[in-house]
């Protein structure tokens, strides 16, 4: 069942993407992102407006901080009970990466006590229901290759450009799979 759209916010700065928040019982249930039209960041809230007022305020505060490149308090998230302890540990670690800070999949694996589990970190990133808030876009392949991103490499590129860390990747002159084609 598709949730009704109840609010749209547009900003003239930030990466040209759309961030779509699905809200249930005053929590973010899911986030997906789309390419924008080049005129800044937009975000959309879906669900029942009357039942999600508290999380609405949290989202607006977090997004304002993000656009100002400041840390912010995460809004309330709904974590499925089916999430593995490893995935949760990876996601919690990713929230410690500040804007402009990158880590490789291997770095994250080592940081959560699972050295050598870079592919498992990649799987945890791919299953992240909260991209942007849990910043899996800040995780890159070894040797500064772009790696993957569940919302698409162009969105990852735009986020990293906005966060002022794209130059770390470009300077290595390593092409991602889509750039090479």
C-alpha cells in the first residue's frame, strides 16, 4: 500500500536529490532517494501527518543540520526485529562517520570487530533502510574506488560532492563500474 504524501520541502542548496521518508507511528520506517533536477535538495514525508508530528520535527531539524554540514540527532527510526546483530553494529558505527569523513568497507569491518568481513559490511550497507541518516554513502571500496550504493552511484556521487569529500575519490583516478562504461 502506498502511503499518502503530506509534506514537501524544497531547498535551493544541497545535493540535487529527493529524499523520501515513509513514516509510521512517529518513526521513520523507510527512506529512499531519487535523482533531483539540479535545483537543490528536496524531501518528502509520506504517511499520516497527524500521527507523525514528533518525527516530522526531528526530520526537519536533522535535514537543516545536514544542509549546514553540522552533526544532528538522528530522528526516531523503526528497526525491523529481523535485522542481524552484525548489521545493527555496522549501522551504528556508520552513524559515527561525520560529514566529509570516509571509510572503506574493510575499515568498517575492522572497526566493528570483524576484520576481513568487508563483503558482509557491503551487504549491511545494501540492506540499510535509512540511507542518508545511516550514511552508507560514506563507505567506499579500498583504494578510494566509489564502490556501490543502494540508491545508485550518481546519488552517492552527489552526496559526496556536497559533503566535500568527493575529491578524495577523484584524486585516485580509479573509475567505478559505471564510469568505465
